[in-house]
C-alpha cells in the first residue's frame, strides 16, 4: 500500500509519512501545489538525479527500496498516477525528516 504515518517520525522498518498530509509541512505542500516544477527539482537534487527524473515511478521505487519502505512498483505507479503532487510532497517530507534525523543518504 501507500506509505503510512507513524506516531513519531520514522520507524526502523521504514514507515514514512502518509500520502495525504499536505499541512504537516506547509512549505512543501505549498510548493507542491503552486510551484510543482520547483518541488520536482528539489527532490531530484536531494536524490542526486536529473530534474526530469524527479517525479517518476523509478525515483519513488528507488527511494522506497533504499529505505526499506514496504510497497511495490505497482503501488508507486498508482500513487503517482492518482495524485502526483501529493506523491511528490510525501517524498519530500520524508526526505526532510530523514535529513533531520541524520539518516538521509
């Protein structure tokens, strides 16, 4: 399924923020809704990838497998297809949380 929110940031199993959580980090949510290309480039830069890769199934799958977040390629595709801005905001929120915890690589 889609990533689920834990009670306190991330658990060792790789639990990530919920998909529909736009107000949990206002700057990310606003950027995703009003300047989507900017958010795509931010996520791509965080992942050391080209801006054109920032909102792809491959990028989401890479991130999910890197941090052992449960799911499948089909889940990634469906989430991106159904709600592209929410999907990217979720990824950026998780990157930000991992950076704060010192476990983003």
